[in-house]
C-alpha cells in the first residue's frame, strides 16, 4: 500500500499541541522551583520530599529516700539498634553477623519467636503461638516445623544453614511484630558489654542500618534494700502492648512492674523527644535533626530512711540467724517503723529477702525456698498479733465505760464465766489493775474485759485503729483478716479476739495501730511518699501531706492509763530485758500468737519517746517463741532513729524536706 503524506493542517495542529505542552510543563517547573520554592522549603527543608520521625528516649525519674539519698537511679548503657531508613538488601547477613558477635561476647539479643532454638523444632512450652500463626497466616493446627518452613520462604533464608536460619528468623519475626519502621527503630540487644559495643562500633561501616545508642538504664544503688517496696521495671508484655501503645509507649520501653516503680509510672516516665529524618525521592536520608528535646521524668522522694531501713534488715537477719543457731525453728521475720504524727513509713524490712540484681536468674530457686524470700511480709503477710492487741482492748474498755481505771480484777488462772469454754491464763496473777495487766500480759484480765465489751464493739474498735482494713499505702498491701461477729453471744470468739487470736493483721497495720495509740487516737493513712520533684530537683511538683482517716475517741485519762501500762511493759514487764536500760523512755507491748503445729510467733510493738511519741515500731518473728525475743530488733531500730539520724541539711536540697 503506497505511503500517504499527511496534510499540512494535521502537521500544524500537532505542532501547536506539542508547543502548548512544553509551555505548560515549563510553567509548572517554574512555579515549583521559583514561585513556590519558599513554601516547599518551609514544609520540608534540605530539598527533601518526605520526612519521618523517630523517638529519643527520655531518662526515667529517680527514686530517693527522705533525705535525698539515691535508691533507684539511671546509668548510661549501650543498645544495638536497627534503623529502617538505612537498612539494605543484606539484612539477613547483618543479623547473622550480629548474633554471632553477641554470642561471642555473652550478650543476649531479642528473639520473640516461640520456637526452640535447635532441631527438631517445637513450640516452646508455655509460650503463646496465636500471634505467630496469625502473622504467618497459618492454621491453628500448624506445627512448629510448618512455621519454620514458612519463615524460610518469607524472609528468603534458603541459602543459610538450619542453625543460621533459626537465628535470623528469630530477629526478623521480632522486627515484624514490633512494628519495625523508620518511626520505630528496632532494638536488637540491650545493655550490651563494652567490648561488644566497641566491636560493633569498629565494624559499623559494614553493618548497614546498625548503630549503637547510648540510653539510660535503671540501676539500684543497693540491690538488697527495700526491694519489695521499691519494685522493679521490666519489658512491656505482649498482652499489655495495646494499653501502653495507646499511651505513646514504644514496644521496647521499660515500665514499672511492681512497688513504687509501678505506682509512680506516671511521674517517673519522661516525655520522649523526637529526631526527624529528611529523605530524598529515592528514600535516602539527606539529613537528620533533633526536633523535640526529651524531658526527663519526675523524681520521687520516699518517706523511707535508708539508714533505718538497712539497720532494720540487718538486725532481723542477725536475730533470726542467732535464734536458729540456738535450735529455734524461727526462719523469717519482719519489722515496720512509722512516723507517729504523719503515718509515713520510715522502714519496712523483711527477712529473708533477695537481691534484685540476681532475682531473674535465681527466680525458680527463690520460689521453691520454703522461707518465701519473695514475700513482702511487712505489707502482705497476715498474722495473729497476740497480746499486742491488749492496749487497744484497754482503750475500748475504758471508753465504753465497762471498766473504771483503778478497778481490780482477780486472776485465778482459769476463766470460768462460760460453761462451754474455759480458757486459762499462763500464770496466776492474783488481784491486779489495768497497768499490771498490760505489764504482765494477763490473759484472765483481758478475757474479762473482752466479755464486758462484747465482740461487736471490740471489732468496731479494731476497725477504728485500722486493723483488718487497707492502710491506703501506695503499694499493694493486704487488708488482713477481721472476723465480723453478728452478736455478743459468741463467748469463745469474744475471749479469743480479746487476746489477739482468730483475727490476723499485717505488720504494717500493727505499726500504724501502735502509732494511733501513741498519738492519742489520730489514725493516719499510711504513705511511702513525701514529695514528687523535678528531675534536677529544682522544683517541687507535689507534696503528699499527712491525712487523718479517722479519730479514735480516747480521753486524756484513758490515753494516760494505757500509755502508763505500756511503759510498765518495758521497765518491769515482759519487755524489760531489751529496753529497761534504754536511755529514752519507751512504751511497748509484747505478744505471743499461736501457730498450728509450730512454735508460736513472737511479736513486739513499741513507741518512743514516751512523753512525746515520734516513732512506732512493730516487729514479728515467725515461730520466734515469745514476743520478748523481738526486743533487740526494736532496740536496734530505735538506735538508728535517735542516734544515727542524719540531717537533711547535709544534702543541701533545693526544697523543703518533710520531717
């Protein structure tokens, strides 16, 4: 078919179209590069076409004692980080290199894959597999080997050995479920040894996308001090991730898991900063800059006194070990000291305890220990308190008008008022008054007081003193066990609770009850916190003021009578061996509480100074025999408070410390 020449008209139309297109294109280029260049430069500097933000971790706030002495602080450590923007096509090879280096230097890396590390591949016992199966889009009956094979294809691991494949897929899977992206860098390993940090830093030019981050890590100045109360930080568990994610946390963040670390999370957590990465059209980073500085968390100042806390712990350990060396079955003990006029905890000690630095490694051993070193006996242990209840019963008898001060009761040892229950006093005390009854701890006298008062009124007084109810303290504590008699006709029950049996309370409640007795009836909410201050300690954010929950009606005459009885305990009664020669007058009460099929518990409560009470103490020795055995621990705590007390002025704090 012969070629047909186009008409001149068609050529002219086509030419005009091309010219118009060129003009429009040129105008657009001019607009973008000249007219609108300023606007684009404002939005994305450095000629970038896109940007991404990443987090800069803020330091966690610190935890200090009442004088500003360090308990939980921060130290710098090293993490190995993958940055998505720099990761290339050789990711698998780099991961394998890093796992081999980490193994060489004894460092652990993040591996959330719930499959055993070696063949034959099985699911790790106790680990959840739902997320794995969902991520791989496999049926719920898929085996671990099925998952392994799918990940070999998914992550292109065909050229590696089985052992190498398992190492790489562990990291690749972890990256996938932890939202690895430019905005969420991936932490491969945390707190690595310095030698590994140096090796990676030297090789970083070969490890595309890998960097070393200097980050703050939690450190406890004394890893055995008040560990139950201070608590610990830990990783965010998978089941909690959505909760924390909604609150702006990253998966690799550490959060408070127990104790003050958990309670104070809202204060201790800082406000993370931001680093912005600017990328060109190819996705390469042009520049990065800090666009938001991190703000450190607040610091918590506790009411605890480190000196008293340490001495209380050491005294308990010494006492229990000494008693065991002499054939006693005593294996555990606890002590609590409270500021009488504020309800603030000065010390809360347990024996045995544990070292937070090694707890994770020794966890199974600690759990299996029959002495229960992980238990917070001070706040969560519940015990019958024996005769230490008698001062409270005395208050109830005097205030209810069923006993007149100075009246005597004749102790004939066997209490025979009820036909079906006839308990015996440990001794024949003869005719005695209230002061002597408290001093000699006469059960007969208090059987009579309890019967006169009645079980329901007694129980009401116990509640007013804070026994059998939560203390309000910031960390977890037990409410104890308080019987609720529905009438006063339960004779046996009435007699037993009047000498401290059947009911069971925490040592914390017992110390606060003693404080309430000593101060004349003000029952304070218990607290471990004095103040929340800024990280640099330049400003006070919040002061936790003392709070009176209720006031027990105690007349001046009643208060004097009960206090005199408690002074008699330490000067000539059951507590005289430990405290009769003490240079400061001390009120106290011993107790011996029965334990089924075991030696009795020994309990001792005290307050001092007698004329102007400041500190209340409760000590309990499990299977410690008589309460007087706890006397030396009470004395040691008093020594720490009165004769080793440091002044806050030594620390030159920029704010007022609550006394």
